[in-house]
C-alpha cells in the first residue's frame, strides 16, 4: 500500500533570508514599542493634563489602527506589501521622533494618532509578506518565530525604556524613532528583490476579496478566535489582571509578576505550537489553545493566593501561545502564496483590535458592578465560544489554496 502521499516530509523546509529580515524588524519594532509604553502616560501628564487625557494618549494609537485598517488593506492590494510596509515604518518612525519634540498635549495626541496609522500599515503588509514568502509547509513555524520576536521585544523594551526615561522622558521616543529608520533602511535594501510576480512564477493573480475569505469556514473561525484573543489577551489581561491582583490583597509587584509570567507562558508555547501546526495541523492546536486559555481565565477569577494567580497566569499564557501561530498559519493557507489578501488580513487584524478596545470596557463594567469573578467568567466564556466555529472549520494543512501545489 503506497503511503507516500500522506507521509510527512523528512526535512523541514528552510526559512528564507527575507523572512528572517522581517522577524528581525519585528523585534526592533516591539522593543521600541516597549521603550515608549511605560513612559507615555507620564510624558502626557507632563503637559499638565489629567489622568483621563493621559489615558486617551494611549488609546488613540489603537483607535487609529482600527479605523485605518481597511485602508491599509486596500493599499496593500493596490501597491503591494513591501512599499506599504516601508511607508508604515517611516510614518511610525517620524511620528515617534516628533513626539519627543511635542510642544503641547494636542501635538502629542496627533503624533500618536499618526503612529497608529503607520502601525496598521506595516502590520497588515508584514502579514501579507509572510503569507507570500513562507513555504506552505513552514507557515506555522514562521508565524511562531514572528510572534516570538514581538514577544521578546515587548519583554525587553519596558526595562530599557525605564532606564532611558532617567535621562529624559523624551529619550525613549528619540531612540525608537532612530531605530525604526535604521530598520526601514535595512528592510528596503534586503527586500528590494521581493516582487509578487517573481514569487509566484508568473503574473500576479487578482487579490482575494473579503467576500471570498468570508465564504471559507476556516477564515470565519479565525475571525472569531482572533476577536476573543484580542478581548482576553490584549485587553482584559492588561487592564483587569493588575486591578484584580490588588483587589485580592496582593501588591503591585505581584501584579507585575502575574503579567510577566503570562508572557513567559506564551513564550514557552508559541514556537513549539508553530512547529506542531506544520506537522499535526492548525485546527487541533487552535482548539487546544482556546480551551486552555478559556478555562484558565475562568479559574483566575476564583483565585485568592499569590501562588494560584501565578500558576493560572502561566497556563493562560501557554493557551494563548498554542493559539496564535496556528490560527495565523490557517489564514495564510486560506489566502495562499499566489494571491494578495490585503482586505482579508486587515479584517483579521481589525477583529483583534475591536476585542482589545471593547473587552476592557465591558469586562471592567462587569467587575465594577458585579465582581471580578463574573468579568473573568464572561471573558473565558468568550474564548470557549470562539472555539465552536473551529469545530466545523476545515483543516488547511496540506490543502493547497488555488494556484498552490498540493502539499504532500
């Protein structure tokens, strides 16, 4: 009986230099974001504004990312991934550097809003480049490496930002702006040969429309899980976990440790999850990740000791780590390497941003008027509910998108 078609490849496909360039750039972007994040509210307060106005400076970045995402998708479709990526990096670099010289609060607000526009441009276009350049058999591994670069940068950045802030509150913005300009120059040189027709071996095919993507059950499932992930991981985790830790009688150091251990759990799981997604399939990893993250988030609201909080946060981070790379690889499978999918990728990003913006507000209301336990129960329930569409989703590993060779 011939089993050659179903046999797993004996060697993993190599990751091309172009993708390593994008991974290195992702690390620079993430560490720079971490540089400015801890000092941004304090910098805003230096213009004699209140806590609410300082909070708006933080949220305006996410708001403009969300609003401009559809336009970013259209720009990728019209101009290609590389130009939009470079323009996005340039906008963030200039706006961040300009923030260091802001003369008043309103200038700082405008510069941060422009940074959000540039951020969504390079995020959507980077996802498009990864889809186009990664071997279909290595999409999970590539997604895991790319995510780990962001994670490592976000872990290292705040500490360095705090040291720079001892010199001046403006110093982290200047350093980040210069670092992005250097990254932009490196990417421009090393990815100058990236061309859609050259990558696909023929004329570029029409871009995948959002309607085409929505007709695929796996893409619809990925939208649900990415919304839930944005709600829980990027929103509620950052906004409510520190408040919850204080509410049960622990201190600020323990709140920081809880967030740090969540990141550790994520880091431990993300690269192995990407590798398993390339050998065992995207769907099993996504379902496992959503289940682990959902259950542990529910349990978190019932904890009352430092040890319990830390253990649950590690497990929740591991659940998220199991989820991220496989779901991104599944979206890449749906699009395929021969087509661009600007609108499809932009929408995938947008749902996470919607979750990250709405999650803290709604969960915060639940915590304030009912209890933290209810807030975490609802958040965990959203993660578990988002697994339901995945039960009916198709496994995309080994299933070629139109125009791609079948993966054996």
